[in-house]
């Protein structure tokens, strides 16, 4: 009987995976890292008991976390990624030909190394791209010490626990504010709102004093269980979220990027939030 992996994000409920083969497992010094094969989801990576990414559904999350801010901005040349060790966000950002440089700040080199080895299609060579600048550091320190400014900042972090906890603090968001160019936009994975509703409230309260607009958009990622995942959105340019489908479609078609989940209609529609999420933004 093959071993099973039980996600422990929630104390009284969770998804489990049959592990057909464990490819790698280690305590990296920052977090527990395991990569295993599963018949339904392909190769799966988990950190500290929480599913991070699977071969089968990664495109949904990486496309929505990248192309919504990138196409809303429309002319991003300098991009910052916090976290993102599996390389999926980096891969998608580099599909935008106008990007001149992408800086990725990841705390755990072993996540990068093991994902390149066991989940090669996530980064798909992105780590070797001359536009990519990989920094191994704590994201909260980087954004508070950085003198560079960026057009789009994407926080692709773990949940607010362990090393990821600092990436949901006011200190981190203040650092983001310091690093964002005029007209820039910050987005972040902000949990599955039906299950982690408090994260909507907390993030909204911490972002609102710093930005003209703090809001969310959403996407449904099958292995982030419990319903839609909400992505935090923060900018001083109120026009970015209001682009029409026609404008977004024009930019999307001009980009030549092929997607499997993202569409301009989904982009615009993803800002429409369920009432319980709106109620949590108080
Ligand atoms: N898509 C996943 C999700 O939504 O939960 C996140 C994937 S990615 C693997 C999360 C990354 O955040 C990991 O590589 C982890 O090492 C990194 N990370 C956690 N805390 C960090 C910190 N303080 N600074 C930089 N990277 C961090």
C-alpha cells in the first residue's frame, strides 16, 4: 500500500494524496520540503505540510498571478517576484517581451534547486534567462533595503506561517510601497478566502493605509482546496483595475502569449468578488 500525504493546513480537515513515489524530502533549515508523484496531479511539491504546486494545475495559479497585473499595467519593464521558488511565476513573467529584468527574491535555495530537478517544466529554463536576477534572501529584508523600483511586484509566498509569515506584515507592505514605481501594482497570494477569510481582513487592513487602492481578485486553483483563491491587489493607480476587456484583449493578443486558463474576460471578471469577501474587507 503506497504512503499517503495528508495536507495539514487545517487542523480538522484536509486533502490527501497517494504518494506513488517520494522523489525528495528534506528539512532545508527554513522549512520541510517534500516532492512526490501522484497519479492524479503528477509531481507535487509541499512545504511545511501545505501543498504548494502540482504539475497538473500549476498553470492556473501562475497565469492568474502574472498576467492580470502584467496586462493591467501594460508596460512593465522591471518586475520583482518574492518567493516563487518553483519558477512558475518567473516563467510566465518572462513571456512578456517588454520586460527588461526580473528580480526574484527566494529565501530557500533548495526549493529552487529541487524544483529545477524534479519540476523542470515549472521554470522551463527561466532561471537561465539573462533577464532573471535571482537573490537568495528574506523578502521582507530585501524590500525594506532595496533602492531599486519595480513596475510589477508579485509575492508568490507560502502561507502566513513559518518563513512566509513576515510576507503578510505591515513592515513587508511598507517595503513594497518603497519599491513600487509610479503607476506600479503589487499582487500577492492571499489564501483561499472561504477557509482563510481572516487573511482577507488582515491584508486589507494592512494595505489600505499605504495604497490608494487595496483590493483582491480571484481564481479557482483545484489543489488550493476550499474554493476560490484570493489574490491581493494594491496600487496608487486606480485606472489599472478598470481597464476594459477590449483594452486587455488588445494587449493580450499583442503579447502573443498562449495560455490555458487566463483570458481577458476572466481577467476583468476576476475582480468581481463574492459578498463574503467584500464583507471581510472592513
Ligand atoms: N503557489 C504557492 C502558494 O500559493 O502557496 C507558493 C509557491 S512558492 C513554492 C512559495 C515560496 O515562498 C517558497 O519557495 C518559499 O521558500 C518562499 N518563501 C517563504 N517565505 C519567504 C520569505 N520570507 N522570503 C522569500 N521567500 C520566501
